[in-house]
C-alpha cells in the first residue's frame, strides 16, 4: 500500500490524500480493474514512441504522416502538441507535414528553446527542401512569443515563414476552434507582420 501511494504521489497533480483515495479505490475494486490499469500504463510506454522526423507521438517511427509519400514535403506546419495535429488533420485542409514542439516557450516556467523540439525543426529546415514553415502555435501570449522566436530563427535560413493564427480568436487553443475557422486559418495564413501583430 505504501509503495503504491508513493508511486502515485510522483504523478503531477496527485497529492498524498488523492493517492490514498486512489489506493483505497483500487483495493475495493475488482482485481481486473487493477490489471487493466497496470497493463494500460505498461503498454503505453512500450507502444508509444516519438517520431524521429516530426516529434509527434506515434506507435511506428516514422509516424504515418511522415511515412505517407502523398504528403507534400516542402511545407511544415509547426504545432505545440500532438492533439493539435489531430485537430488540424480533422479539417482535411492541410496536405503538408508537421513538426510538433511538445510545448511552447514559457520563460517564467523555465521552458526555453532547449526544452522544445526546436533544434530538430532547424535541422529539418536546413536539411530538406522546405519552402514554407507555417507557425500553428496557439493564439495565446506564449504561443505568439514562440512563433516570433521561431520566425526570427528560421527566416535567416531562407524559408518562407507564415502564421496560422489569422482569424483565430486570441487567447484560445487550436483544439476548441471549429473545423471551419481552422480551415480558413490554414487557407488565409499570412506573414507575421500582416497577421497577428
Ligand atoms: Zn512524424
């Protein structure tokens, strides 16, 4: 019991009291529930990996999008997290490839460029025939800051840098925006200077 509580309190947002509640719940639950949870946790780490090209979470490396020869290779859409890829894919309006940062720049939380998949993005732009990088970070203060940083880093490499956020309500996240608005944002993407600032 102490070992389980100890392990649970290492999870984000789980304090000692919540850990005890979960442990007691599992003690009273049918044994299958414990087994299912334990298996889900161990399978999750066994099956999921990071795509070596785009940084997205995937069961196969490269991920299905990077491995798809029908996707345009000269356009990269940069997003904060794996969910954003799923959201944008649902619009059916984008046929290029993605790059997943795994977060956004947040200096106050100590999240700098080194904590994100920015180095791999720069390498991709340098190494491949990328013509356009579309910045699809969330239209929040931190998302905009991340985009500005990326534009400053990527533009000197001779690539066209555009911003997805035009038409997106400020302070929101891609996940909650409707498909139609998102599709418009993809079609109407602009340069940073005539878009969001
Ligand atoms: Zn990939």
